[in-house]
C-alpha cells in the first residue's frame, strides 16, 4: 500500500503541472508577441491594448498627447507590469514620430509581431461636397495614409520575425456610409480596400491582414452620437441588439484577429455593429 501511494504522487503532480502549463498557454495566446497599437490611450484603442496585454503580448501604446500616454501607461502598468507595457507620444501623420515609434518598440522589446492601426480623426460633419480640401487632406492623412505608411514601415520587421498580424480599425460608416459623415465614411471605406490589397501582398510572408468595422461604440470619439438623447434614440432603432457597443467588445475581436485562433483568416472585414448591417 505504501509503495503504491508513493508511486502515484509524482504522476499526479507531474500531470497537474502539465495541465497548468496547457491552460496557461490557452489563456495567454499572444505570449511572446510584441504589438504596436496606435491611438491607444482611450476608447477602442485602449480596450485593444488592454486585451492584447491580457492575452500575453508586450505592447507599445501611443497617442498625440503626452498626458494621455502618461495616464494610460499608469493604468496599464499597474495591472500588467512595467515590463509588459511601454508608451510614447506619436502623431501618426508625422514621419519622424512613426520612425521613433518603430525604433523604440524594437529597442525595448526586440521586434514587432503585431500592428493595430486605430488612429482616426473626423473634424467635420455634413455633405462630402461641403468638405474643404484642407479638412479632406487631414482626414485622409490620419485615417488612411498613416495606416498605409505604418504598414509599409512595419512589414519588414514582421517578415524578419517569420510572420505576424495587422489589424486596421475601420467603421460601420465605411461599410454603409452614414449621413453627415461624408469624408470620414469615404476614408473608412478606403481601409477596407487597403485590407484586401495588403493581405494579398503579405500572405506569402505569413502575415495576416484584417479589418474590423465597429458600429456605434460608447467612446469619447462617438459621444456626439451616443450622448445626444434624441439622436441616440433614433440610432438605436437601427440596431437590432438595441444598445451601443462597448470598447472592450471591439478590443476582444482585435485581439482574436491577432491570435493563432484566427490563423486561417486574412483579407477579411469583421463587422461588429449589433446587427446594424445584418446581411446574407
């Protein structure tokens, strides 16, 4: 009896350790990966950053404003540790800022595996034909051109790591243009095309490129839509699920698109809108 008892303990213990390791790997699908997330100190970007680091990635967050970076860093580092989360000021439309973002990420973490391009602006509303050229250029510089240039600049580093994942954050307005969001809608539609083309170009390098098109999400960016009582009531009528989205719901999809769980998905646009565009 004593011999049998002594013989079984190591087996159970070893099995328990193996189980723990297995579930740890399942719980941290992005362990060992390095991600850059732009415009990641608030809203969807912050939610994406939080989900990616929760899933095991080391992350570089950024924003145009130093105070925003400092505040977001404090929150994330408190929960996930100083070593896993770094951040800096970056205006994605500025070449030097993008270069610094990439170089600092490599310097600190040793490489890049994931790019989440989330930066966007919408300084105007109304008919697209009423949009000034200067405003048009600003929207496309931030929403489209910066995504293209970041992809071009980051791609060689993903290739050197044997592959990776790129996720563009578009909008439901890019799938179905929304009234009063003319130029913004067009810029977000452009990201759908960028996704398709870059996915084809980088597929042979084991780099997957996908896009998420969120519906109306309760963020500071969308506050003009969600905090106006009469307007929000009207918008909710067009959402079968009868509520606005939460940033963390979008963040979890972004992390999924960066993870091995989506390894057979590339060139796709994932609409997360509560059913706004339900279609066959």
